[in-house]
C-alpha cells in the first residue's frame, strides 16, 4: 500500500512558472485544458502518444459502480485521504509519450497529469511514505525542482510544473518537458511523422493515441507470422476508444501507403475473424463478438472498427465465470 500511495499520482494501467525571460508555453489549467494543450507539452522526439480523458471515464455509471463496490475500495479511500486527490473529481487528463523503445527495459517516456492537487501536501506525503531503501533526491533544473525516487532498478523522476500539472518519467524526458515549456526545445507538433498520424485519429474520444512503428518491428512480426506478412508495410497506428449511447466503440487504423498490402492484410484479418467466429465454448459464441468487428482497407490504411453494447463485456465475463465454476465442480 505504501508504494501504491507514493506512485498513486501516476494512476494505467495500472498512469507545470519558471525563471526565464523567454516566452513560455502556458501549461493547461485543470478543468479547462484541451487535448491540444496537453500535446503542446510533449517533446518532439516522441514516437508514440496516448491521451486519456479521465473525467469522461470516471463519469461512466459502471466505472463509478465498480470503484465503489470493489473489495479494495477502502484502499481507494485511504489514497484519497492521504494524497488529497480524488481521481473521480480531481484528475482531468493523462498524457503519455514514449520517446525511446517500445519494450522494457529499453523503454523511455514521460507522462503529464492534469489535475487539482496541493503540492506541499503531496511532497510531504511522498517523503513520509517512500520505502526505507528508497532515496528521494532534489535537483534544480532551469528554475524547476526535479525529484527522483531512486531504487535498485533505477529511479522515477517527477516535477510539479504548476498548480495544475505534474510531469513524471525518465529524468531526461522530464527535463525535456521543462525545456519545451521554456521554448528551449520543440514540441511534438514539429514532429511531422507523428503529427500526421495524430490527424488520423479521433481526438474527441475519451482515449486515443498514435504510434510510429519502426521498420524492424513490422519486419519481425511479419517474419514470425507469415500469414500476416502484409504487416511489414505498416508504418504507424492510430487508435481510439470511446463510450457513446451505451456503446463501447473502438477503432484501430494500421497506416500504410501500399494499397495492395492493405487489401492483403484486411483479407487476412477477415479470414482469421471468420475462422474464430465458428468457435463455440459452451454458451459462449465468439461469433457474437466478432460479428460486431468490421475490417476494411483503403489506399492508405486498414481499419478495424467495433461497436459493442455496454452490457456485452459483462455478459461475456459472467458466462466465462459460470463456465469456470462448472469445470471446477466437475473436478470435485
């Protein structure tokens, strides 16, 4: 619980007035920030970006119900009491950028949380709650204090940018965000490749993102999965998830400039879809889910789109639980 409290401010899973005579980028104010405001703080070297509209997620009735009926709700209340931050009311946006590597341990990145919080209270709590083997260091960087919690496997850095924003991640990337705000470095809008992908996703959704796919990653996947060799042409991905009119909506666009490869990939994915749609596990018919997934191709992308009634995931989970219970009884 101690570690949960210390890092709880990062929240999934599982997560900004500086000294300078130069013109600065104004960090977004909690409650009035927009998606582009958060994007303007992300360094140019980002290779992937994910944005979460936290308030919209927390406003969903089933999410509220899940939080309050969860067996660990007391831990949630303890977190609120100790940090003074209630995620349901105080956290507005979470922006996450990957700047190096897509897999651990080589991955580097930075996250920015737009929220209402009390800086003095929070830093006091973190100092009190850190584990004994951890060391909390402070460093002044261009007039901004960067805190780093050092651990055996490295460290986690964070900085209070202003009364509405906290940045955390690898130390160098935390510094990069400060440099962006002070206009000493360019932001992601100057990254032509990623900016182009960002225009292809739905930035009005509650969760969306854009990813640049390194050629070696596409080649590795196509080599390991020959039936999906057309993936080698994919150079980026645009995604979004949303909730509207009691439906859960998801879209993935696999971007490629090769129309033939796009059609080949869409045909392969539809083939897999048809094959799995015939699978029946007791009362669970996978076709019930897969029929709601549309896979199409166009000259510059393959689109995977799905819209599910909000009750469908719960119904499927209940069926799986019933099947598991039945199997356990049969073993007795």
